[in-house]
């Protein structure tokens, strides 16, 4: 039994190593892991507005409604699905948009983490999707995070996980939960090098579901691709 467990651990370690080594130089474990990301980009080590963070719902402030999230993701489009060495990433040919403060941000890509990066009261969700948007004029980024809990099968995830390296037809709106009117909002950073700041984060409070089998299937690729939570410093988290 002990031998079997040891073999299992070796198999898991080698999957992790492969994931962090192909392509880029940074990763999630050992010398290339998050505590040394400052070697890839100084901001990762010295920034005071980094992500992810832990959110304590009792310590949030009310939403500044000028920055309310207005989603318009209902676009049927072709999309490329790739394993980029850090995550499974879906790049739609024609993304939807979100509008914040009167400015439109276009969906560039979405990708997944094997556990949520942001925590709520210290708790991680089973998975998270990050929908990365950009304002084409200012280049500012805005990320909508959709948490996943174990539950009903998610057809979109099957489509994505079954077509890594290929193309799919997708409607990014299918990724969103029914309730998108409630969320946490704050200004943070990319959660991977170069850890660039001034990123608008929207964390939807209502989670999506994925089946146990789907969560396990994703974690065969990435199980620990989440950055540890960062200091809040003097930032305020808004809640709606
Ligand atoms: Zn991410």
C-alpha cells in the first residue's frame, strides 16, 4: 500500500513539473514558484495592489455604481482551446463585451484554475474561470471571475476539455451563472507574471457548477495553478 501511495505521489509530481516547464519559465512550485516571481517581474514582489486576495464579506463597502458591471457576453463564436503550460485557455474569434464606467472592454480569452485563486473568508472554491477583458483604447484589463462548486455537469466544460488543441463553437455567456447582478469588485493585478496592476476585478458571488468528474478531469492538467493570496494594503473591496 505504501509503495502504491508513493508511486501515486511521483505521478502527480511529474504532471505538475511538466505543466510548469513547457513554454514559459515561471511556474507554481519550487524555484520558479510564486515567491520567486519577482525574478520574472519586479511588480510581482513589490506591487501594493496585487491579486488574488482574501475577501471578508463583513469588511466590504457598498458598490460605487459608476463601476457597475454591465455584461454583454452573448456571442456565438469559434474559439481556439489551448494548453498554454499554465492553464487551459479559450480564445474566442469574436468576444463579447462588458461596460464599466461608460467604457467598453472586449473579451480576449478565458482560462481556468484548479482551485479558485481568490478566497472568501479563507475558503477556496473547487475551480474558477477568469474571463479577461481589455479596453481597446486604454489597454486597461478587467477580469470577471466565475467560481465553480461541485454539482451538475457543465456542458461547456465538456466541450472545452474534449477539444484541447482544437477549435470549438462557444457562447461565453454559457460560462456565467444565472445571477450576475451580485459581485465583489476591487482593483488588483494579473495573478501571473508580469503581475501588472490597475486590473478591474469582478468576482461573481453566485458560483457555477461542474461535476466531480469534470473537476477531476481538469485537475489532471492543472491542480495547483493558483497564486497564494496577497496583502490587501489600503484597498477597499466593494460589494453589490
Ligand atoms: Zn487566471
